[in-house]
C-alpha cells in the first residue's frame, strides 16, 4: 500500500467537501476548487476525513493513488490556508508595477512586459533592497505555473546574479574573465 495514498486527509473546520460522480469539490473560506478523480481510484468522504482507495497493486494505479491523495490534500490546504510563492527581482533598473490584474515588468529589454495574472492569483510588490513579488492563491498547481512563467521572463544569470529568482533559490555564481595581470 502506498504510504502517501493510504494516509487520511483531515478536513479542517469551515471546509466542506462534496463528491458527485467522479468530481470532488472543496469549499472553504478562501474559495472553491474542483477536480476530476482518475478512473480506478475510489474516494470516500466521511464526516471529518477523506480516504483514497485503489482496486489493485498495478504500477500505474499505485502512482495514481498517491497522486490523487496529494492533489486532494493540496485542495483542502489551499481553500483553508492558501499558498504563497515569493520571487526576487534583482538588477539595476529592473522594476515591477501593479496595474489592476496585471504586472508590468521593466527588465532591461527595449519594452515593458505586461503579465496578466489568472483568476484566483493575487500579487503584491514590496520594494526594499531588492524588489520582492509575492504571489498568493488557492490552487497550488496554477500558482507554481504562474511563478515559473514570471521567472522565465528573465532567468537569473550566473555571473552577476541579475534576473528573477525564487526567494529560497540559490544561484551558483561563476567567476568572470580573469583578465590580464
């Protein structure tokens, strides 16, 4: 039995879980999330916990078992607490502005880059020594995708460390040219 898949998911107070056909819906104080359950996996919802079960020990079904449980757990955590990702914008002259539901990046290109945020994702920009962009949302999958797309606008380079990086990311720096002595 999968160690992840067999663990029950505790439903916190204020969160409602409903199962209709092969679709699970989780409602909480931060929003509502919905997901289809893969075919062989069975999900049981009791008063205060959710259990995922599998019909056999086939390799594909075992993988789906743990995946399904992890995705449902992320839904429960997302609607109750939410998820956050933080990005650092490092570089001389690099700027980020909030314009409604868009972020406008000035990253050393000849033009500003306007990045539309999807529904359910909220961004705040903090300006300190470096610029910090804080993304918040209920869907962990969408939040990670948005953060990776923003990072890909100007990935950090290894010589000066300029670019957009995650807060907890470590950039391995390279030495530049040695030059004439």
